C-alpha cells in the first residue's frame, strides 16, 4: 500500500492546488465582471446624455413659452377686468373676474412647469457630474487589478489604455482570458480526478464514486482490507 499512498498524496496535492487556483481565478473573474459592468453602465449613461440634454432643452423651451403665453393671457384678462370695472356691468364684471382667476391658475401651472423642468435639468447635470466622478474612480480602481492580471502568467492580460473606454475594452479582454484560464484549470482538475478513478479501478476493481479525489485513500483502504 505504501507506493499507492504516495500516489494518493500526490493526487491530493495536485487536486488541492487546482482547486485553489480555480478559486483564485473565479475571484478574479468576479472582480473583472464588476469592473466591466460598472464601465458599461457609465458608458451607457454617457452615450444617452446628449439626447437627454436635448430633451431637457426642449422641455425648458416649451415650459418658458407656456409661461410667456400664460403671462400674456393674464395681462389681457386683468385689462379686461379693469375695463369691466369701468363699465360697471355686473355680469361683465363677474365674467372678467372668472377669466382673471382662470388666467392666474394657468400662470401658476406654467410657472410650476418651468420650475419642474429646471429641477429635472439640475438632476440630470448632477447625475452627469456623479457619473464623471465614478468614471475617474473606476479607472483608478481598475489599475491595481490590471497590474495583477498582467503579472499573472495564467492570463497575462495587457494593461488597459487610458480612460473609461480603455478600462471597458480591457475588462472585455480580461474576461475572455480568465474564461480560458478557468477552462484550462478545470481540465487539469478533471485529469486528476480521472487518474484517481483509474487508480481505484485498477487496485480494487471498482470505479471511484463521486467526482473528487478526497475519498481515494479510504476507498483503497477498504479495498485492501481483509
């Protein structure tokens, strides 16, 4: 059994190394995917920003035009009220008063619309500033991760070009490199499992149940028992 146990020790060592390497690659994959998703989100916002600003411009113009029309209507209604007061006819006076109230309500609504569009513009520009700052943070955050991947012989992904676009392109490349690295490590671990299965089958005449090598030692011991 001693030679077999030495083989088992080697298989267990290789399996542990492969498992640790897979865990490390998967951790890197999670970091790269987070970076890629952040970059994509910022890029999507920046791509949509010109259209969003144009829409805010149109809303503000329409709101100011509506406010100007409401102001003109209110001035006309107030002038008509003054004329009705001079004429002294009660029915005309009541109608003019109602018209003034309606014009004041419309002016209030138009002013509220202007304020609302200004608020929407302010929120959009605040978000644009926030995204710009987030892009700077992302570029800075990606630098040490890129250095780790560039120095890792399993992936050796070249560093990103400057700016957000560089980070986004780098994250896509790194994602592919890590997928290949994980596939290679998974193949290595499958090889260890296959060797363990063949060892048990050749020794005790039965295949190793499961998909790992953790039970090899116990299975060989049972097979070698009286």
